[in-house]
C-alpha cells in the first residue's frame, strides 16, 4: 500500500508531449517535478494523487506509463526511476495503459527490478567480466545485434567493423555465455537479459 504523503515517480512514453503533462498537473494544482530521460518523460509527484489524477493527466488516448513505488530518500529516487521505467516497458509490451511497478504479469519481463538484475547477472555476467578483463565490447555488440534484428550487415555497419570481425565477436559471445545464437531458446534468454540490462543497468558487486 503506497504512503499517500510520499512521492512517486512516473515514467511516461514520449507520445504525449511534455507540455500536455505540465498542463494536466498544473491545472489540478499538484506539486510536481518533471523532466526527460532520453525519450521518457519523468514526473515526481505525491502518491496521494495517483488514482484520481494520473490516468487523466495526458490527453493522448495512447498513453503508456509506468509508476514506481513510493520513496523518501535520494538513493531511493534512483531506484524509483528504474521502477517507473520497468513499468513503462511493461505498459509498452501490452500495448498501452498504466502499469504499477511489480504488478505486471507480462511473460516477456521479470516482475521486478531485482528479478531483472538477477537475470542480467545470470545471463550476461560472464560477458561483463570478459569485457572488463580484455577491454572488449561484447555486451554492446550483442545489444546492437538484437537492436538491428540480428542483421549481420546492419550491425557491422552500425559498429563500424567488418562482418568477419562481427562473426568472431558473436562466436566469442556463444563460447563465453554457453548459449547458441542460432538456438531460439538461448536467443530468447539473451534478448530478455539485454532488454533487462537496458532498463536496470549492470548489477553492482
């Protein structure tokens, strides 16, 4: 149950313009902070206004948004941003609406930031360790490969490397992770780990 007096972070997709969000909150006399992180509009506002206000603060019927748990310290604010982004990702995965952190039942995402971090460490931990030890960019290479829909040509061009170099890197990724990029189950696990990494970052420790 959220603490009504505590703030909550809202991550909103870039479809509704920031001005629309500003107007919606100001019109209701709600104290808030708003900014952008990449393509995401980030709002910090009291949790007490969640139910009666948030769903109507943007006029765009295609609103996609994620809500964090409440927080009370600067350190928790960082976690809250991750939680809001997590909820936003879940909202996008289901085609729209508002998702509160931890309540998503999307089969494509772990339910919480902690689960996401565990997935990242379990699946990509060996790649991070290899990159750290050798100054390579295998995690970036894998993420770029997925981003370009597994196209060798587009990935190599984006990274500015030869296709043979990319093929070597992908082979090293298979060797280090113990997962085959041509195997659908392994590929899916790696994709979900990269997706989680994009949201929660690399686990510390």
